């Protein structure tokens, strides 16, 4: 049975394979991306099917998405926290450069919760048609 550290490393290693990544999650496992609704992304993705679909959508925007470096900063058998980066190019030719921070909670050898943070301004510049101009100002 995988511990939290092993699961975080597996998640970052398989992110370009939606089926393999989704299989890491419990039936009610969740990816939370606080604040991303402002750039049109769902802030909570629940269950392997939604997680798989989310990753498929991500790969349509950044076809060779993958994490370039992973550093686990805190780990216990049930929780891990790490930072991982990505340096890629979107289908529009814009750079997609991010540093993610993720807290993972493991349950019975699977991911119960993965809460990730990222730089929304950088994400908007890379993914939205008009960059940061498309972020609603009332938020």
C-alpha cells in the first residue's frame, strides 16, 4: 500500500496519463484548486471520472504537460506536502510556467485529497484568450 509521499510522486510522474492518474484516487477522492474559478477552471474535481476528464482537458491546452521537478517538503504516512514545477508551451504557443504547491491526504493507499495552489496570473496569461484581461474584476 502506498503512503502519501509515494502517492504524490506517482501523481506527478503520471500526470500526462489521465487513466493512470485517476486510478491513484479513492472513489470519492478530490483535487481542489482554490481560486481557479476566476480563470474558468473548476475549483473542485471529485472522483476518478471527473479527475480523468479534467486531465484530458488540460492536455488539450498543454499537450506535453508534465512536472519537471518535484520536491517533497513534508511527509508523514498519511499526508505529504510538496512543490512541483512545469515549463511547457500551450497549443497557442504561449509559455506555461508554473510552480505548484500541493498537500496530499492519503487513505488506504490512494489519494483522498490533493489541494494544489498555483499562480493564477501566470495561468491566465497562458490559458485565456486575452490573458489577465479575461479575469473578472469583481472577484
